[in-house]
C-alpha cells in the first residue's frame, strides 16, 4: 500500500470512495453520522487538495482510504484542558478518516495512522488530535489501539443533524 498527497486528478476517485463509504453506512450501521453528498463530499476533498492536507492510500492504483492531516482545529478544542500545551504549529488534526468498506479489517486504517504520525513528526509536530462521534465504536477502538488517548467530550455544534457529542483524542509524537 502507498500513501501520498492527494492531487486534483484524484478527486473523482475520492468522491467515489466517499460515496461508497456513505452507501455502506446507510445500508448497515452509520457509525460516523456521515451522509452521502453532504459530508464528506467532493467539495471537501477539493478544499483539502488545495490546502495540501489530503492523503490518499492506494493499493494497485485503487484508492482504499484517505484522511486529512490539517493544522486547523475545531473551535471546541480551545476550551479543552489538554495534558500539554502546544503552539498551533506543533499540532495536526486528523479529519475525514476513512477506509473502503471492501478493504476493512486488513490493517489499512492502522497503517494510515502510523503514516500520519511519521508525517507529523517530520513536520516538527508534537501532537496529533482528532474527534470522533461518540457512537463510532469501530473508529474509537482503532484510535485507542493505535496509541491515541481520550482527552474530553465536546459538542461540535452538529446537534441539529443528530450528532451530539464527540470524543477528543490525542497522540503525542
């Protein structure tokens, strides 16, 4: 498996990957709360490619996962008592972490998290942070097994679409 920065040429494949994930969630259990063509959608991938924060995991030229590694943090993170205070440039946040439902259970997510930690360390980052919907049990299990520690529970202002509480996690690098 290769992991690399996403490019404009990847946008169609990323939109298909997001659609595949959302279709799967709609047909089974929607742990993420994502909705097809709402979030994540092509415009989210376009913005992340422009910002240079979108990473694509591929096997045999086919996208099998993706995530954003962003210097941006949600406003709700500011009110949290993090174990260590870091300057903004010392923190990266993982967003829109996804693996193709056809490829789950093969270690792709774990490999993407390890890549994010290596890339962050290369960039001088001291902390990786992420938020996860409180009912996304598979993701919580993955993050905790990859060394992320629970920090706090916050609202991200998504109650109107049924997403009340998000768990904040951090991994020190």
